[in-house]
C-alpha cells in the first residue's frame, strides 16, 4: 500500500461529507432502537410460552423431535397468537404454514426391509438454507402427493371475513358457523369406527341436530376425531372414518364449492330408512403445484415463493367473534347456555384437526411457520419466522428470526400523495448528495483505471476503494429496488380502512428487499470507514506508521494462518470423530470448526459438555488445543506485529526526510490553512518550539511537594477514611439484609395454568415473569407469601424490645415493615389517544387507541372499565411522582382479597406504564432501614422489565459507643483533606507563577494562555497530580453529603433525647410526621429507647405508659381521619 498518491485536505473533507451523507442514507435516528425493543418483546412473548408441563416446563428452545414440534404448535402457538392479554404487538390476519415433505423410496438394504420397507430418498433431508424456486430443479427429493384429511372450521374458511365483517345477510349469518360446517344425507348411515353415542334429550329436531353437531365437533376418543355421525330416532352415533374410506365424490348434491383435488367425504351406507348421516366439510393437504387458485390472497403463496403444502390459519380477534355470535343469537331468537367460542380455542381445534389428520407425519422434512405483528406505538410490522428442520435421525432443529418493516405515518402520506413517484419516501438533500458523490468517485476511479491500466490493481488502497464503490452502487440499487417493490406500503397508503386487502407474499418481498439493503449497507459502512484510514494516514504521521505496520504484517500473518489452519483441521477431525457422537457441537465438520473457534475466544459451555461426556480425553483434548492455539497464536502474532512496527518506524523516518521538500513546496491552500491552524493550536497549548524553549514543563513538576506527604501519614489517612466509611455504611451487614429481602421476594413460586393443555406450571417465580398476566398472578400469589411467611404463626414482635401491641408485617423474622399500611402499590398509566386517519393502524384489525407520552392524571382517563373501578375502590388520587397509590393493609385478611381482586379485574392493562410495590423495612440487629421497591416497567414495545431495588440507610446515632471514635475520624479526615488541598493549590500557584515569570507574556491574554498551558501539562499531564486533586475534591464532596444526611430532619428527630411528653410535644410531633408510616417509625424507635430507660429508672413508668397511650390514640385518630 506504499504506492498510493498523497491525498489532500480537500479530498479528506469531501470524503467526510460522503460519510455523513451515507449515514443519513442508510440510518434513521431511533429506528434501530425501536426495532430492538420490539424484537425483544416478541422474542420474550414466544420463548416464554410453555407447551409441556408434566415433567417440567418446556419451551420453544427445547424442541428436538416431531412430537415436541406438534405439542408446541398445539399448546403454545394459539396462546401466542390469540392471547386475551396481547402486549402491544398484535397478530395480523393469520399464520402461514409452509411444509415440504421428503420423498420415500423402497429400502434397498435387504437386511432391514422387515424393519423399514421404505426410507427417505435423500438421507440429508431438505436443506433449510437452500432458496429454491419451482424452476430451479431443487425439488427432486420432495413428495408432491396429497395426504391426510382434516375438518375445516368455519372461522378458517376463505369466506369467513365476509361473515365476520358484518356484510352478510341475516339468512347467511344464520346458516354460517364458526365451528364445523355440516351437510346431511337422508336414508344413510356413516361407515367407519364407532367412537361414541349420545341419547337425544331435545324434543325439537333442529335442537337435537345442533347438539349432536356440537358434540361431534368436540369429541375425541383415543386420538380419533368424529368425521361423521348418524341420527336415529333415539340417539346420535359418532364415527371416525379412516382415510381409506374417504372419497372425493360427494355423496349428495355438493353442499359447498366442490373441488375434486381438495375436498374429501366419508363413504356412506345408503338405503337405511329412518336414519340420516351428517358429515362436516373436510379437505386433504394438497401440494401448491396441484391446488386450485386460492380464494384468499393472504395465503396465496408459500414461504419464500417455494413449493410445498401450504396451509393457512386465519386469526380473528375475540371482539370480532363476540360480535358475530351476538348477532347470530339475536337473529335466531333462541337462548342457549353454550359458551361463546374463544379465538384461542378455535385455533387450537383447527390445529388439533391438522395434527390428527397427519400434517406432521414421518416424511415431514421442513416446516416454516410465519405471521405478522403490528406495534401501533412504534409503527412497526414484525415478521416472525419459525423454522423446523427435520433430520433423518428424527432430530428436529428449530430456529426463529424476526424481520421488521417500519411504516411511519409520514411515509404513508408521501406515498398517498404521489403513489408512482420515482423517489422513495424520506428522500432528502443528503440522499441526493450521497448519490452525486458516489457518481463522482466512480467516474474518478474509472478515469484512474483508464490512465494506469492493470497497474491500478497493484495498490491495496485502490482495491479497497474500488470494492467500497461497488458496495455503494449496490446500496443505491437495492434502495431503489426496495422502493419499486414496496407494494405492501403502497396498498396501505392508497386503500381505505375497509378496502385494504392483505397479502403476506407481497409483504415478504418488500421485507426481504429491505433486509438485503440493510445487509449491503453494513458491508458498505465497513469499507466506507476503512477507506477513511488512508486520508488520516496522510495527515497524521503516527497513523501512517500503524498503517504501514499492518501492511507489513499481512504477508507473515497470512503464512502463519496457513500453518495454523492445517493443524486446526486436524483438531477438527479429531473432535468430530471422537466426540461427535455424543457432544452436539461436534456432530459435523462445520459445527466442529465453529465450536473450536468459539473455544479460542472464550466459549466454555462446550468445554463443560465435553468434560461431562469425556472426563479424561476431553480434558486432554482441550488442554492440547488451547496450549497450541491460544498461546502460540497470541504470542507469535504479537511478535510479527512488533517486528513489523519496528520496520515501519524506520521506514517512516527515512520517508519523512525525503518528503520534507515536497511538503514545503505544496500549493494546496487548504493544506496551508490546516498547517496554520495546527501551529496556532500548538502555540496556545505550549507545543510550539518558541514557547517550549522558555517554558520547561518537565522541570516544573519538581515544584510539586509530593514528598512532604510521607508514606506513614498518607497510609494512616487512608486507613482512617476506609474505617469511617465502613462504620457509616455497614456494608457486610447491609449486604446480608439486602440478600435476605431479595431472596424473600424472588423465592416464592406461583402456579400459571395453560388454558389449552389444562396443565399448571407450579415453578413460576419472580425471575420467570414475562407477561402482564404473570405480574398480576405474582402480586396475588407469591407477593403475599413473601410478606406473611414469617407472621402466620403469631406476632413476631414478641421477640423484640418493642411493644407487642403493634401488629406489624415481618419478612424473614428480623425485617419489620413499618406502618399499619406498610406496602404502597403505585400505578402509572399513559393517556390513550385515537390514532389519526392517516395512520397505518386504521387499516389493520387492531385497537385504534395507542399510548401517548402524557401520563393519565385521573381515574377517568383509564380506558378499561374494570381497571378504573379497582383504582377508584382501593387507590387514592394521582400524585405526580408515584401515580395512583394503593396502600395495602398489615392485615392479610384484607390485603390478599384486594390483590386477588386486582388480578381478576386486571389493574395492569395496555395503558399501564409502570407498576411498583415498595415498602420500608427496619432491621433492629444492625439498626438500619431498607427501602424495597419491586418495579415492573411496561414499555410500548410490549417488553416487561422487572427489577428489585433495595436501598439501605444507616442513620447516625449519637447514643452509641462508636460516636466518639467516628467523630474523631471525621475531624481527622476534614483536617487532612483541607491541608492537603491547600498544599496542592499552593504548589499549583507556585508553578503557574514561575511559568508566567519565565515566559515572554506581555499582557493578560498571554498570561492566561500560559496558565492554560500549566493546567494542561502540570495537572492533566501528570496522573499523580491529577489524582491528588480529584481525591481531595471527592473527599470534600463525600463529607458534605454525609453532613447533609446528618442534618436532615428525619435524622435529628430520631435521636433528639426528650423524656417529657405533653400535649404541646404531641402536637409538634403530629406536625412533623404527617405521614402515617413516618409516625410509626418514630414511635417504634422511641419505644425501644424508653423501654431501656424504664429498666434503669422505674420512677418514669407511669409517665411512659401515659405517653404510649397518647401516641396510640393519636394514630387511631389519624386513621379515622384518613378513612373519613
């Protein structure tokens, strides 16, 4: 890289402008942060949903078999999509399932034909990373044959949107069902296996048919579903029809739009008088190459445009289903006790039908499940993609990815005004500057290439610059391509709220285009800032030396890498052969190489698994590998760099002499201006030779009298200071209490039910809280256990010197919660505002209210009726610092029902910003107070941040035996600090005065410059002098803060000794301690002191009892006033 041209200051300024324009082109402020918080919330929502609880909770990351994948789809996915407690990220329209099956062939191994007559054609299965299309020839191992059978529920039919949107007529609504859709054939009976019967109890024929339809829809016996039922005069007979008895020819006139490819029907026994067969709409799983044109555009194409078995699961909100059900009941005029269908339950029912119909069979090779979420607060569409890769061994690998598309209202308005504009939304001057500068640089490099020919490629800098320009062109092209395929955004902008037709394939194309643009931009940014090094190396000599060092190190490092790669390959094969059958990270050659590379950089979980499986050989392998690669690679590469640095330094000195004449003859005006500014800066800060010959700052350091401190006095000061801080803070004891309180809140467990599997997770605790529902369950179950675990057996205060008449809550036996309403539950809400008509939110079936940045200051601004009623019943008015405060009583018979009520009528809603439960505890053993705050922060992204904050406060007590030693240490610290700071300032004054006298300063301005030079070189240039100043100043700040604490009214009131309590003192006490909790703290401390005084002075007994009675009366009066 030595043959490059010298770059001018003007070219560097142009390049800086290019950097600024490129950053504006690819990066928007706040977008990455918004994407991160939304991704965090969605991942938390997915990963926290369990699908198996019998032997312990299992989550998405625990899936390793088809059975696990099936259970997760059944018991976790419906809860994720149709949870009644959605957290800001609302699913849109439905979930797409793209399945590819592996083709089976006859087993060619005669020894094992009896065990397995057929095997996979390709034992590798279907590669998940291979992007294939219909014409690429990548489906030679796929099975195209239709398979299975399932019942299609009404909510999942292509026409469901027509009925649920309110457009259908009354007659159409009466005949439509969200559940199974039925057809009948008189004088016929079902064939197949009888799985149950039900006696008829209804006298009305239509009611009897309706009851039997519902019973067949719900029936499942030994994994068999009801595919047909027969009506007799006395009962209903339910049958499961095996697949060999399912036919493509309808037994009667087609009840639905018939398709020979898709629809299947149970075969019926005809000519049976007095009986009627009823059967639901059933379909088979059909390959996309054989399916008729889809009626629903949302599920028209499979994931990535690939071919396979495409299935769609439509999602309707519970409000939409409730509205349709209410309308249908009003039209029918028949009252029923049957529960309203839940969105979650219907999703489970359809998925269960798919699984029982053979959706995930032994030939399932690759399944992709994806759907869209919309976050109205951040205006982000998140595209969740879950991939299940099935191997021939039966192992299933699962991965998830979340892509985003930001659709702000401003961009939608721009597209709405001019849908066909060639310029994308957000195009500004910086975008134009970036495109023009890239065009200019491309033309310049092409001109240089034409002049130099093949010599152009001999310079490393030219290659880096050329590669960077190619990436610039790719970024601009991909940005324009994304704009050209932004049909999803254009459709949102140009269509109305009722006319928008979603298409997940169109969104996928736009999202993938944006992801490609971001990927190219990442590489472009690396080359953009990497190329800037050559400009810096031409202007800053030291950087030029480092660049030359890197250039000289490339060749030896390259050959070193060749040697190490050869040995590394041997270790890769070693660990794959010896450990691959047991350790998952070594199962394949690529996985082994990746795992060993991660081990070099500190990954230890592989080592733990290796040691557990192979204690001796695993340790020997790890030892030899790390010794060879870590130490040799580290020190040998360091030796190469050091040698190259020496050579580069010598080369720089030689070149510096040769280029001196060329620099003096430069005609670059910007370069001359730059040199003048550098010379002026040197003069200001004393770097110029003119000032340095008069000011020798190195000698000025000798005036600093560090030797006068002495080792022993300074060591004594440090010991006194550390002892004083330890006496004030009581760190070990406070840490133990903090750990005790934290454990008491984190340890209690609570049960969380799964509404679909009906299992109960008993091991939920504070650390596993992920949703608002978890927060409320913890408050109602685990939090009371933490509060009352030590007080259920009686009054623990009998063990203390305090009066047992005060009933207090005690945590872990020794930590007393202060006050008769010890816990404050604070809730902060944000105001909900209606989205504007131009927002994308109005096009989606999601709530049209979003959170604003303004707080809700009254209960009337809480949208949810149940939460508002709970607030008005249990909580006080709004306070700016804490929000709405709900005081929890010391009586658990009052507190526990209150918390349960807050859970059943959820007090935490989509409007909640923060929920805090805090209290103050007193520990008499160390005489300290602890403020405990359990904080749940509900972000607009849907993520819940939970923390336990515990602050300790040790009040200074003048009555203890440690008061006098502490006072002595305070005086010693203050005296030493003052003397030390005075000496430091005196030394600085002497140095500054000497520097001014030795300089040529003739006026005030020049003298101030000299003082600034002294500050830079004398104070900041010597770390020990700087540490002296900072240490003295920090000690002063510490002592000031200490006396601010000592002089606070709370501290003074606790330790002000008085023995005579009259009415005037009580009135004064009431004025000081208006808060009930502060009054309780004061009384408890006073009781302890007077109890000790009572033992020494029995003559004070009568007066002490009067004081206690008066104080108790005061508390009761204050509580009555507050209740009034």
